[in-house]
């Protein structure tokens, strides 16, 4: 479903490097993934999660989302990292930034900012809202603080008994502080699989419940994921777009291009880039290795970062997410005075102008500049296509990390800042 095109003056060298990687590593790494024998193999549950997910569980998620939409004005999704990024990316990509929906979904617990948290609470305090708290442990600092604040808001307004129906916990199957509370209070619960890490969890109830609450068809989303399970598990790199792209990334990294710039031409896809930054940075950035993922939204950022990309240090390559057909379009009308000089565009669609900017920018960056570009194209971005696209990137990431010879599924460096913060805050038992 995802088509890959590549442009740039170094394309012949990149192609040769990919052919060599195919010869040296194709079967070994593809087998390592499918046989679940590589580093971090106990977190490969996402490989076939969608195919194994019980239909009754999907229907239970849909029923819960329906109950939330029918009984509340808003849903507060409490989580950080993989516990919110995938869902938010999916919701904004499909529904847009200003959806025609009276039901609101807000994300909280993804920051320690008092400004942001205050504004979310102020937004919710006069609304009847539900909470979907997402955490394996229930003790992660950011979501735990937000959850406590939101519970307190609901309890003061409606009483403790109100919490039972208003809170949905997505957490560990058997252990942890949130699991213990959910059992004691009778919250409806959904399971975060033991063998799926946070940044790969958008295809589990972690992502599925908020996505369904946004009135998006999760069965179609899962269909796209299941199609991806077949499409991107082919061992032959020349027939597997995900693996070919993974080898391209590695080849460029070894050719001293240490930055991958994710590019979209739609503001509502910006959170997809944020999800990708977490997926690749947390999976690959260890042992002194890994590409630095960054992102821009064109044409907006062509008027700022575009200068650096065009004529700055040749340290980056672009990966462009190209959706060929937009959800909506606008036709530019003729103006009798033509003071702005735009009548030459009269009768043309805004999507045509945007796509022309894309083609012009691609030519500027790859022919006049020194940039290599991957173009990942899909015909349209509906729920099914997005599920497929998410799975495409997850397969890419696993293959890429194994090329680097790092564990794609741990994040030991993240724990260091937490320890330092806990010491400074005086958390009991932490020295």
C-alpha cells in the first residue's frame, strides 16, 4: 500500500549500498524478526497482534467508546509517550485539527507544564467528561499527577461514586498501582500487552479506545494493520518497501547523513511526525548510534527551516509522507481587481497548488541542493491506510535497529533523567 520513490544526486551510491545490505543482511535480519530471536524479542508481540486480537475485544472497545460519546461531552486521555502519541496522531490525521464534532478529546499527562495542565483543567471543569488513563505501572510521574488532578476535579463535582463509570483504565493485565486501583474501584479495564512496548502500542487498546472515541472506524484501522502484517513481512528487500526503506536509512547513516527529516504538507499530519520521532529515536538512539529524527511541515517551514535544508550543512535527508488525495479541497476564485496578482490561479484547486509546491521543492532540494529524498506515498489517508502506514513504520524501525545492532525495544537512557529528578524532588527510597 505504501509506495517508495527516491531522488537525489547520490541515488546510485545509495542503491548500490542497499543491494549490498540485501546480500549481507536480508535473510538474517528478516528471520531474526519473524523467529523473534533478536535482542528485545520479548517485545515483538505487535508483529501479529492485530491478527490475533479477539473480535469480541474489538467490539468491547467500540461499545466502551460509544458509551463515552453518548454520556459525556469530552474524554481526557491521560498518558505520555507511546500512551498518547499514536492515538493523537491517528485522530488528528483522520479528523483534522478542527473536526466538526461536539465531542472533544483532550490529551493530558504528557507534560509537567503547569500552564498546559491548568488550561486543560479549566477547559474540562465545566464539562461532563470521562477519563481514559493509560499506564502499565500507574506510577509514571506525568500521567500520575494529571490523573490525580482530574480525579480530584470529578470527585469534588460529582462525588466518589461517579468515578466508577467515568474512568477507563488501560493498564497491565495483572500488576501495578493502576491495576490495583482499577480493580478496587471497579473501573472498566483494557490490557496493555506484556509483549508490546509503548511506542508500538497504537494498534492495541492504548490507541484503539481513544481512536474509536473519536468516531474513527477501528475495524478498518486494524484491517490496514493486518494487511501490513503480510505485506511488510516478505524477506526479499526488493519486494518489501518497509525493509528497503530501512536499508536506505542505514546506508545514508553510514554515508554520514546523521539526520532524517520527516516532511509532510498537511498540518494535521504533524503528530504523525511526532510519533515517528519517538518510534525511531527511542528505538535506535543508544550505544552511541542512530539517526536523529526531526520534522517539518511544508509549505509553512519552507519559509524558515527551508533555507537550512536548501543551502545549509549537508547532514540530512528527507522522508516525505505524500498523501495523493486530500480529504477536502478548495477552488481559487477569480477576483475582478486582481490586486494580489493571483488570477493566474483562478479555477485551480488549493490541493493542486500545494502539490505543485511539493514538486517544486523536491526539485530544488534534490537537484539544486544536496538533499536525498524518500517519498512514501499513499493514495488517501483513511483509517485503513493509516493502520497500514503505522505498521509499515514499525517494521521499518525493527529492521533498522537490528542493522545498527541495537535493541529496538528498550530505552535505558530514559531512566537516567527520572532518577535525577526523583533525587531532586526527594522521592522516598531514591538516592
